[in-house]
């Protein structure tokens, strides 16, 4: 009767099996290392906004982890598994927009839902951020807000030079924003008159990205062309009127829009700009602002 012979695996086979199992099972990194990786990924990965369970979230593709950590000591699978295990992200799946009883909106955000059945990391997976980044900057921003609030409350006891510096800074910021809005409007008007498309510079101001966006007009070709021709005629008429009948500066013998503009800027820095307008003109301006507020 032959005896069964048990063969023990060799050292090379054992090493190969352990290496294979280590590749199949991602390693869990410690919480501090994972948080540092999450901070890097949060600032460098290409993210998008979406709606998940009636709230706005930020998500990214799994391949963004591979792009951000090409030269990392840890594998991409280990990083993704650690982010999921420590609760920095969760895996989501795309769904159709649920029916809503509210008024329809023009939101283009995709709709997501938590993938309860699969919480593994893959390159083509969709992952939603649950981590908002380091709280240090939020604490600094909160302290700065309360500091500015206290300084504003004590504004009446500021020295004269401090009040003037604050006023000049506010006027400068206001003029810069007004100039940016004028440039945005002129750029949009020129592009719309020339092509019929809508181009906006810094559409998410004060965020500086993207620099500009271009969208096609939804009107038909004939309707768009007729409206552009009408607006062009109005713009040319206003320009000719301003050229032949330039506005006169009430406090200067010079005429022209540039002279009036320089005078208005000087009065703004002196704090006497509103004194040049009568009470009826101020009431009319406030009425127009209320109308625009109701419209937009």
C-alpha cells in the first residue's frame, strides 16, 4: 500500500504567492499619511460638482489619483483604498435626475448616489469628497472676520489718516470691480454682435477660473441676426450722439466723457460724489435699483 507524500511548497513559490496576495489586497496606510495624501489630491485633482441626495458635492475620477501620485512610494491602489477606508471619500454611481415637484431649473450638474454595493477603488470609478481639507485656514478666516468686524465697529475712533486710507482702499476696489464689469460687458457685446455667441470673461468672479466661457445662442439664425442688427444701430447712434454732443463737466470748462469721468473719480476719493446729485435723482436711482432687484 503506497503512502501519500505531502510536498511542501518551495521558498520561491511561497514568495510568489505572498507577492501575489499582497498585490491583490491593498495595504491600509495610517491616518496621518492618508490625510496628507488627501490634502494633496484635494488641491491638485480635477474635480467637478454634482448633486448627491439633494446636496451639492465635489467628485473626481479614480484616474486622477494615478495622475497626482505617479512618483509616490505607495501604490495607487493603496492610496485609494486608504482614502475609502478612513472616510475621506466614498464611491458613487451616476443616476438619472430624480423627479422634482419644484420649478424646473437649468442646472447641468450630474446626479450621483452612494454605491452601497461596491466601495472599492478603480481607475474608472467616481468618488465623492467627504473631506473638506485642513481646518486651519477656516479658523484663520473666522478669526480674521471677527477682527475686521471689531475694527469696523471702532471705525469712528480711528485716526483721520486711517479713515482716509480705508476710504481710498474701498473706492479703489469699487473702481476696479466696476472696470472689470465694463470690460466684461464690452467683450460680451462685441462677440455677440460679431458671432451671436455669448462670451463671458471671469464668469465665476471672484474665482479666477475659468478665464472665460463661450456658449452658443439658442435663438434661430434669422431672429439672432435681426436682434443684433437692432442693437448695433442703437450702439452706433449713442456713440455718434456722444461724439457730436459730449457731456460738459459742471465744475470745469472741459467737455467729454473722459473729463467727466476723471472729475467723478476725484469726487469719489474726496467723499463728495453724492453731493452733486439732487434728492430727486437719488430717489430715482434707488427706484431703478429696486426694479432691477425684482427683475434679477
